[in-house]
């Protein structure tokens, strides 16, 4: 969830009093019979304070169901570790509602740490269609989408306008412009998040998906990565480094480092989350007013992003399941979802907000982001996702650094994922 922390640096407003009407019926599938009282909400560190403002609105109107915010470390890995340690404590767990990365749903559900939820009790039809899939496992809903995201291609609009060139729609166009236009303006060509960490898993999965491939079957039960599409996608990234239109420095980039390189005026193209557009467009940025955003390119046209974001889940051992359900309904209401965007610059899950004229004027990337989310897919689902991601990172990095050919990297990836799955 690192992109969530980084987005906090573009806080746009504070101090709105938030209220929302919520259902008093518990939405659990298992017939818990309710249970109201105070709650704890666990989340990764909130650098903006926007979530505290949102919860203050709930606490003012629900004094007997007050929520205490527990902020875990900024690092997604550390947040995951602390949540897992707590949840393994069973009924001694101190967390009631958990704001979890979309990749953790399968793991937490498979372990029995979070409750299955009744789809009918949440406004899922109001959400952008693909985001609901991030909250399901084995055909059941185990969480409720709270924040979404999808990758965008940021570009120097001023440079492309001078050249009379449209932003790239295909890998070939991106490669051509990164090779020929970027050097004319003293720029490097293209970067993403290529350090061996979760960001590289995202970038690699997007390359594979854009080429028409997959990594695992729908529920992680089959390894599907050994394909021509996967070799093409990983080959695209490896070729970029080998030929120099992806700078070698990008092999050490995470979200913030890559965003800073683009914001400092060193890159022509950048793959990143929407927060990077908001920060790079803010007053005082060297490239403010000079950038644009389009969907990620693919081999033959617009490519496919993975879905980012977070979901809200309920601890199996919470003493107050009805209050937990009511809180989730509040946090996913239209009123609060609007503040998720305006206070935190985080992409909401409510579809209608992406077509609100006032919001589009304030956040001009929203239509592009909506299109990207609607065509995005989740990262590979697996109850052993952490192991899956580590293997993807290591082997794709080998290909990008020239220590393995793309074909050899994909073949070994298939074998190691098979070992993890059994």
C-alpha cells in the first residue's frame, strides 16, 4: 500500500464534517446476530490525517460505537507482518476492522482470519466493476473495496506537443519516442518501479497481462505464466534496459523515486499510480502544467493495468460484528468516498464520482483513471501471494539486468510457482 502513503503528500483540504446514513443491519453471511460497541480500525500509516477526519465524523454520530484508529508502519511489508501476528492471536486480537492491501484478501480468507460477507448488504453495484473481484476469494466476498487504483502512463505533454506527436498507445510507439525524442530534450526515456519489491511484481504483471498472458489461474490453483505472451511482456522490459531507453537507474526505483525523477524533469515517460500525476501537477512542481496521462500502452494498443488499492475486512473474532459492518457501510458511502478523493487524493471505488464535473475539473486525470480501472485486473490471487511476489520480483529482475534471458526467466518462474502452489 505504499502508493497510499505517497498520495498523502498531496493533501488538498481538511476539516470537513462528514456524516452518512448507514444501515443498522449486520451484513454477515454467517448469521452472527449482531453485536455493537467500540471498534479498532487497523491500517498502514496515514500521512495525511484524512482518515482521522473521516472517523471523527463517525465518532460524533456514533458515540457508543467509537472507532480507535491504529496506525501501523508505513511499509506495506511491516503492516502485513503486524496484522498477521495480531490475527494469529485468535480471540485475543485487538483489531476489529482491517484496511488491507487488495493482494492480502486471499491469504487472510484462506487462513480464516476474516469473515465472509453477504454481498446483498453492500452497495457493490455502485462500485467500479473490477474492484469487487479484489475482495473475493473462492467465490465468496471477504472484504469490501475501499480505495482503488490503476497504473497510468504519465508523459511530458509540452515535449510531445513540440514534436507534434500524440502520446503512445503501443509499446512500439513508446519505445520509438523514448529512443528518439527523449535525448533531444536531455531526458531519459521511460521508467516504472523496477527495484525488486512489490512494485516490480506490478510492472511485470502489467507487461504480461498487456501481452495477453496470465501468471496464475483465477484462484491461484494453476500456473499459467509459461507462455509466449509472458515472454513477450518480460522481453519488452528487458529490452528497454538493454537498449538504454529504460535507464539503469530505474532498476532501483520504487514509486517515490520514479515519481521524483519525473517531477524533477528527468523523464519523458513514467508508469505510476494516479497520485504521481497529482503531486507532479501541484504548484511549485517543475513540471506543473506540462504533463498528461493516458492508459498504459500494450503491444497493439492500450494495455492492461493491475488493480491497486485496499479493501476493508472484518476480523473473524471481533466482538462487535454489527458495528464493524456499519462502519464499513459508512466508509464506502458516497459522502465519505468523495472525501477519500478530495482529502487524500486517493481513487474512490464509487463509479459516479469519476463523472462528477466538479471533481473532473479538480482532478483532470479521473476519466483516464476510470478507463484504466475498468480494464484492469487483480494481481495473481494466491493464499501464498507473498511467496509468489518474491519469486516474480527476483526472476524478472534477473531478466532486466541481463542475468537471464526472458525465456529462461519465464521458464524458471513457472517451475518455482508450481512448487509454491503444491
